[in-house]
């Protein structure tokens, strides 16, 4: 005896498409997303990976190959891609990545406030010894 409801459920193209979409979304969901109705900003392990302008019709997505920084403190230069992977934490309206660079901590803070049609990026440097 076969289960007619089960056969119907498993053979429906909509169910197959939904399952495929869920599998692909789970892979993308490894990152984080900020959304305010005007912009959707996607983040990966080291910063922004894509920005989608939802205010335009149709919406446009801009993909970034890298979201790096370079900074010199005294006579020592640091480039983000050469530093170890950062720690990541979320804030109310943003995401902060913390890099270790010698005796310093470099925070890269992204913020997306309600109504903004841009995302801000701010670098803060503190002594890691403190």
C-alpha cells in the first residue's frame, strides 16, 4: 500500500524547488545580513560581500571581491588580508570585526541605521595590552 499524500508531496515541482532553495539559502546563511528596507548588506568572514539597493526598481546587487583595509601605526603597517581571521560580534544596528595586529586591536564596525541608503564603516584602534 502506498501513501498517496506522501507521493503527491514528494513529486510536486514546487516542493522540489523549495527544498533546493532552502539548501542554497543555508549555504549563504553562514554569513550575516543587515537589512533596513532600503539596503540589504551581506557579510562574510572578513567584511561586506554584497550590497543590494532595494530602493531602486528593480533592486541592484553589488558584489565585493574583498573588503580590506591597510593602516600604519608608527612605523608598522598592517593589511587586513595578512592578519588572522577576526572575531565577529553583532550590535543593535551593525556588525563589528576585531582583528589582532601586534600590540593593537583593530575594530572594523559596520552600521546600517533605519532609513539609511548607505552603510558606514569605521576603524578603531586600541592597545591590546589594556
